[in-house]
C-alpha cells in the first residue's frame, strides 16, 4: 500500500510517516519509480510507535525497543528484550525529573498569582 493508505489507516500524517522512516522506525520498500510501498506490518508498527510515543519515549529509544513489543488485540505488551528494563527506567526517571521541574514552575506561578490577587 502507498503512504496515503497508511496515513488513512493510522491517522498519522504522511509527513510523520516520512519522519518515522528517517528515524529508522519504518522501512518501507521502494518501488522502481521511487514510491514507498508499505505492508500491513508497517500499519501495525505505526500503531506501536504511537503508543510508545504516548508513553513519553523519544524516537531514539523507540528505535531500539520497537521490536520488543507486540499487541494482544487490546493493548501493547512488552517482551523481555536485553536492555529494555534499563531503557524504560531511564525514561521514567527523565519524565519524573521533568514533572518535578514543572511542579516547581507551577508553585512559582501560583505564588505570583496569589500575590497579584491580593
């Protein structure tokens, strides 16, 4: 199937599909005319990529872990792959740090709003 078909099936723009290819997340075959040819497994991979992005993982980590996940029809399920736990813990720590920083920013804004309201 062509890129427009994958975009329609997944709700992901053509531009993002090209980006996923640039990041090594998708590897469509190329036809002699240069067009990308996608398979049904690429559609599944896009769904997995979207789920991993929603979990907060950057594409560089997704590229290393994409082959370690599958779905059971309802949700994405990780498989035990070498390094997966370390990657997930590192990303969880990064997200925890970001949340802590955002909470500090929120407290500062709350203080300013409180001082302005009085």
